C-alpha cells in the first residue's frame, strides 16, 4: 500500500485542515539560524491555502518538558513562516487552550494559523497511549481532516504524528511524499555504483544503517568521529580522538563481512590532528596509522579527514550513480576542520545520478558552508527518520498514512 495523498481528502475549501509540520528549526537567542524546515513546509501549505482551506499548523520545537517554556515558543517560527509564504500567518499562544480555540473559530478560508509548541503539552510525547490519545482528541477538535507533513518525526509514536491521524480522515503532505520518493530510489534497485558516505559523531548511532546497507552498496566511505573506532579496529592508535571502545568488536565484524561480500569499506589514510578542541588549536595532517606521532602525542585529537582522504572520497563519490551521505566528515563547525566536509559536499554536487544528503547536521553543514541546496539531488529534512527508513524499519507515522 502506498501513502494516502491530499486528494483523497476530497474538496477542502472552507474546511479546517490541521497540518502536522516539522518546524523544529535551530534557534540561537531567539533567532532562526537555519530555516530549511520552514521552507520545506511551504509546498503543502500553499496547496491547501490555494484550495481555500482553513490551515492550522502544528509542530514541536526543541525539547521543552511538557510545559510552556518561552525559550521554545513557536512564535518566531510563525513570523518566519509568514515571510516565506508571503501571506499573513496568525499565532495562538497555546496549543489546545482558549486562545487556540478562539483563533481557530475566527479563521477564514485560505488563512493560516500556527498553534503554540505541541511539546508544551505532556500528552504529545507521553509513553502512555491513553494520554497521547486524549491529547490527540483535543487537537482533533480543531480538525475536519489532518495532513501529516513532518517527515522529521515520522519515526516517532507521538500524539500529533500517530494518534491524531487515526481520529480524522488523514493524508500525507507533499514533503513526506517527496522524501519517500527519494528514499525509495535508494532502497529499490539503486543505480550502481552505489556509494554511501558516513560520518558524524558516533558509530553507535549508525550501527543499524551500516548493517542494513553493507549488503546493498558498492562502497562505504567512513569519515567523521566514527572513523577512529574503525582505525582502532585495525589496530591503530587514535590519540584522544573520539573512540567507542565497546564498538570495536562490532566494527571488526563489519570489516570482515565487507571483505567477504566484496564491498569496499574505504577508511581514511590521513587525518587532521589538533592539540585541542578549538578553532585556534595547533593542528597538522598525520597518516591515519601514525596519529600519535604528531607533536601532540597521545593527546592529539583527530577532527577532520586529511586532504588525501578527502580527494580519494571525492573521486569515489563523483564516479557513483547513486550516493547517500550522512554525517559531516569532521568538526565542520570549526573552520579549520571543515575542509573534508566541504570537499565531499563539492563532489556530491557533481554526481551524475542521484545524490542525497540525510541528517540534520549534514544538511546544516551544507548550508553553513554556503552550498546552493538546489545543486544536490535531495536534502532530507529528517535525519533520524531517513536513517530508520534506510534501516528498513517500519515507521509509525507512515504506517498510519497507509504506507507498508
Ligand atoms: P547528522 O545529524 O548529519 O546525522 P551526526 O549528528 O551524527 O550527523 O554528527 C554531527 C556531528 O559530528 C557534528 O557536530 C560534528 O562536529 C561531529 N563530528 C564530525 N567529525 C568529528 C570528529 N572527528 N570528532 C568529533 N566530532 C566530530
Ligand atoms: Mg545530528
């Protein structure tokens, strides 16, 4: 079965449509530092506005603890949404309380209202199904139908993602449909060579995806913090770099499995080693098997892949027909350690085929380094969700929309 589409909801003019978006953007001192998710929500909202629906947008922001917390108010996000939609967007100062009820009742056809952060209500993320269903019931009071479009949360069994969709006629929005279209192309007969680039901070976050992808890819390129656990598995010393000692045996298993299957696990031959975790720290390039032979000795920190590795990775990426990239190659937030990520991102742009960037920090890295997003085949708005999809897991927020 495939996803139910917005069309399946029938004519929507004059009806109240609650749209579950993922407007969980990074904020610094109340200012949105990356509005990618706000912009990604536009196609669905515009389509509903053009149909003359009364559009009620719901989302979470950050991790407030089930109670109002001004730090996590969606108000600045509602303002930004008005700017990108180029239309007036009103805002309710609560989610299911008096202000929300009054503003929903006053909403005109083709108008947009954003309700306050879902997670100001304990029912949204409660482990208790009855509590989630009760909160979903309050949200459903505002809805003639529900459109689910928060791809970043479809792997979560939460009231607005899972229970609400069962209480009213519901369908997937255009963002979820587009994300699945691309992820499907990565799982169903990807064009070869199929190269996956993995980085980021921890191997333990990515075990499921490594395991699932190993039999399916032609090459797996390993950068980021996780590369040191791979180097350690090969018997190399890694100084004070990020190392998950308890994963060394698992990683040894992957290396053996890959060798048996004829899949290349490509590991760095050089890394950038720094004296400390700082943009001002002394740093130099070292061979991957001689990290402790820099002047920093055993206290050296590997914070990026080296230039030879970056060039080799870029060549593998450019030669591929399908590429999935998750996880920055180094600590790109600090300028001296962003080169590896920059080089790999540049290569992704040149891929003649499908190139997909998945992962919140990876997407942020691409934007922060000044790349034009449209140059990539696809930048997923959902890190965890896209990884779990690629792991072959069943995602509750998709199942509830008819996906199997
Ligand atoms: P994504 O959100 O794209 O899935 P992750 O959350 O797994 O990515 O990892 C992102 C983080 O990994 C970044 O903040 C980056 O600084 C960090 N990182 C990358 N390389 C290293 C490294 N060598 N040492 C420590 N942290 C690293
Ligand atoms: Mg992340």
